[in-house]
C-alpha cells in the first residue's frame, strides 16, 4: 500500500488520545482510560483494525464503562466488543437497570434477548454402577427466582469429578482427570458438556495422565496445570487446542503443584503456587506474542512459603521461563483460592494458626502493583469461600447450608443476599453458564 513508503501519513479525524491508547496497549501497558479516552480508543480500534486494542477493551469491561463501550462499539462496528459488553450488561441487569434508559430501543432489545449467566455447581463424584441412583452424578444450577437448586444434567457413567480439573469456556464444561477406586486410578477419558446442546462428548486426555489438576480455559485453549500422578506431584503443563483437538506440552511450572488456585484478569491467567513456610507466589505465563503485542498474554502462578509470601511470575514465551512479579508474606497462612475482579486479584488464605473457618482476603492490584488487605475476617464454613465465582460486581459462594452473595465494594466484600444451600455434601466446583 502507498502509505508504507511514506514518512508521514494523515489519519484524518482520528484523535491523538485514541492513537496514544493504542500505542500504550501495543507496548504492553494497561492504561486506565476515562470516558472520552475510551470512546476515542474504540474509534481507533475500529478505524485502524487493531485487534489487540479491541481485545484489551473487551477485557476492560466493567460496570462503570460497559454501557459506554456498548454504545461506542455499536457506532463504530466492533462486533466482538459490542457482544461482550451486551453480555456484561445482561449479567448485571438489575444493578444497571436505572442507567439503561440512555440506550436506544434496538440496543436495549439486543441485551434483553441474551441469556444471563447462571450459577452452576457439581459435587465430587466417582463412577458407580449404572443401576445405582447416585445424586452426586448430577450437575445442578441455582434457579434464583424460586431459590431452588435444579438438575441440569447427569455426568457420563465413566466420568469422575473427584480430584478432576474442571473449567468452562464458550458455554461448555470441560472435565480432565479425576480418579476412581481406592488406589486413585485416573480416568483416562476427558469429557465436555455443551450447555447450548445439552449434550456430552469425549475429547482426548493430556499426554501425561494427572489428577488433582487445575484446568483453565483461555481463548480457545485448555491448560492442564500441574497435578499429581501415582502420588507424585507434577510441574508439567499441557495445552489443548480445541480447534485441532491436540495437546502439546508448554513450559513447566517453577515447582510441582496440585490444584493450584487460579483466576483470570485483564485477559491473563493467574495461579497460586503454594510453597512451604508460608510464601504465596504468583506467576504470569505468557502464551503468545499476540498480534503485534510486545507483551504476551499469560498466566500468573502463586502459593505459600516461610513468612507467608505470595509471588507473581511472568512466563516469557521466547525464553520459555517463569519470571517472578510480586510476593506476599504472611505467617502460617497461604493462598487456597483466588478470584479476579476488574484489575484486582483476591487471594483467600487461612487465618492464624491454620484457622480455615475464618479466612483473610488480600487484594493485589495489577495496575498499581500494590497489595492491600480487606478488613476483618470472612466466614469460610465448609469451604464456601473456596467456591467463589464472580459475575459482574457480585461474588457467589456456596456450601450445603447456604449460597452467599457478596457485593464487591471499593475496599471490601459486603454481604449482599442469601440463597439456598447446595443439596449435596462434600467438595464443590462452581461455574457460570448461560442456560437455554
């Protein structure tokens, strides 16, 4: 094209602020954009067809900017951003309803036609005989209108959720690993539940059989992180390409880890690696040099050590190594669960002297790179906090007694409402699905 040979080109009415936002994102920064800058960034992403900027805007959607991004994406034709912003508004409809009168009738109708996310849970299950009725073989969802847990589907007969890795992606549940029998024999098949079709299918298992594995769904790939096999902890990580149905090994974790807590924020995956002596370390694993981005997409991993330290690492794809980013040190306490909200990672750790009933929550802000502690302690009866799932500005937690919803405030989590407890005993894994 002619412009490639010119020393200067004119971009017409494209704003300098939008162009600067694009350059900052391409350099790997995470700029905080005001309303006017957001609008100009959307215009720039559409006019110059800058996919990394459009993706950054998608990962930046929150309750403060979702309506603006939705309107701007409609004006400038960024369809992925348009749809993602609409989904966010649909999930937070009750909280945002008083502000939706600024939307045109067609934009409002598009939002209201979408399916909202539903809170889904599954208990620990190992395969049993077909003729035996086993309630633990069911996946259930919370009907919030009637405050009732209802059955969504039954697991395949050979599937195990006990010590399995489970994740959701593209409105599907994936199950990898799991064990059966007293000797912890690994289930060699992997399973996928398609919520849209209400159907199960099988897919290949990782090259390395593993249980107590953490499974993460991220941009068309599944990551089987660590785990255990024949009582040996693993540090290997495998990536499954859903499109090609193939597993490949990627860089090992810095240390062996089982069931490492993980969360996704700003388009990246974060995992907690526990180390002895109360050190929690968080690593970032960068998956690829994504479409011109100098800073790659990735994961962070962390857990505990002496003096209770949480550390964040970044994985460089070119060098294939894990790089530490931050750490948190606490006495006799380490991260057991982690969730993300906006640009914050919330790490739930046990209280003093191995107190798992009253937990402490620390927050790491990815923009400021600062740790803060949420005031007080949070009740963790029967591990409810460890089931936390985020929808909009609401966090869902559940145990057999109740489902407790928190509202994410600026400096704390505030109890919002109570719903019915999950009607099964044992450990739980929780998700969000859009149910037809």
